[in-house]
């Protein structure tokens, strides 16, 4: 009997297949296609609440068994891994190098494949982008069991259809990510963060000043009333550039060690959210963040909800956490704020929904102009719409 995963905190009640290599992953998807089974592809489960709730499914394909280190070439600065490997585990196995990604879900066990399927990123996106930008090759298994590959193990090899961009942000609706080849970077010796107390409206201007300088910060975010500007490199280099940034802006404190870690950990905690919260991720132009922050707090006050915001002021990615109040209040804030973001050409994704939210507000707003293309891709890759059914409803 089919079961819905939308009202569960785990998938333990559903039949689960856990492949440990590509052949088993192929067979799992092929068997599901033969039997007409609806499938939920699941890694560590750290983003199962993203988007609309998944409807009834017949089987879960658990990718965490695909956790092999396939190939690591430090000299070429590439690593190939099974998509079910936890990103934190991969980082521990790299020698003086790192995957330049600091998404908030990584400490919670997020897998490499899951981070690609969600197009997730953290403050380092200002310099390195999201995981999509670090992928140079990918192997996927489509709904019918077909194995498809693009890219390779060498950075200069970009031939072939770009499955990476296709699967980034697909939330498990287009297929199973089985193996990923990543570009790695040298692990920095040290970091320093300049913390400047200011409202978010001033943070956008201050960030522009720093970004226009030759100081090259790797992350520029506003959180909890402070602009956080991170510098990495040698100890002397990070210290010097943080001090020069403070001189440039005329204020601020340089954080190091525990105080620096605490500042960024607090930001990550807001991004992850917690039980009872509604968490939204928005992408906008950086110069619109101030206006949208003011609107957010106006809406929250009007509807009896507490709202907290953190913003990547250099790239225009903001995360909002709504707490307290009623589901109707959360829904009203979501609808009003999303409408304004969309009107300015931005996007909003629900990363976590308070109980009852989707009874009063849709998970997705009006269909974007790209919806026909998305539907065509879905039809091509999953004609029976068996993968993650409902995740992008009502778009497809």
C-alpha cells in the first residue's frame, strides 16, 4: 500500500532500498519502473521538508550506501565520490584541501548528492558559488533505470550534456544522483571576520564598499544586527585584510577563534531552522534586500509573527525564519512577502513549514515563466511522474 511521507518525521514505515553501488542503484530504479512504483530518493533527509510535501510513494531509495571515495587526485584538485557520502566526512578525508562549500546543513549530515539536488550553499557562495559550481562531472540514474553521465574527472573536460545544472535544485524529481566529481581548493591556513554593527539597509552599502576594494573577502553576510565580512588565507594575510577592512569602514571588531565560529554558527542555525518555524529562502538583487527586510517586519508585526532574517548581502540570497503566532499568520506573511519578492524578479522557496502552513498558503507561488520548460523536462525524464510526486505541485 502506498504511504504519504508528508506527515512523517522519517521514512521508516515505507519499504526502503539502500543500494551500495551504481549497479544496485540502477536496478532499484529499474525495478520501481517495472512495478509502477512511486519513488522518494532520500539521502540524509536534511532537506526533505523543502518545497511542497511529497505525496504518496511506494518505495524509498536511500542513497547513503553510495558513500565510497571513488578517486582522489590532490594534484589535479579533483575528487570523485558516491553521492551518498556525507559532505562533512568528505571534508575530513581531503588532505590540506576542501570542497569550498559551507551550507548550513553540512553539520547535520547532508550528503554530496543532496546538496547538489537542493542547489544549496552557504556564505562561501559569494566566492565559490553553490555545489553546482564546484561539480565537474556527475553520474545519475533516471526514473527508468537509465544511467547517464556528463563531465569527467578533469577540470578542463566540459563536453556533454550538462546534467549538473539540470539536477541542481531538482529536489529528487528528475532522478537519482549516484556519483559526483568535484573541484577542490586549498584549505586556508586561517580566517578572520570583521563584524560591523549596523541595520541591514546600511550593510548593503558597506558590503559594496568592501567588495569594490582589493581586499577580496570570501563571505559577506548580515546576521543578528551585524555585517560579517570573512577573510581567509595565511594568518598574516587574513589579519591584515580584516584590519584594512575595519579601517575602510571606520568601525567594527575583528573576530577570531571561538567568537568567529560562534558568529557563523549562529547564522547557520537560523538558516537550518527548528520545529514550529517556517523558513524561507529568497533570491533577489542585493540592492532590494533592505526594502524587503522592512516589508518582512511590517508583515510579521501585522500578523503576530516574529521574523528573523539573515542575508548574503553580496549575492542577494536571504533566509527568513518565522516563529510564533498562528499558521494563518505564517501564511499571510509568506503570501505577502513572496508576492513582493516575485514582483521584483526574485524567487522564494519554503525550506521548512510550520504545522498547518500549507492549509492556508501554497508551498510554491505562481508558476514562473520557465514552468513549461520544467514540465517538458519532467515529462522527458520521468514520464509517469513517479519521482517525488507533488514536490513541485502545482507546477508539475
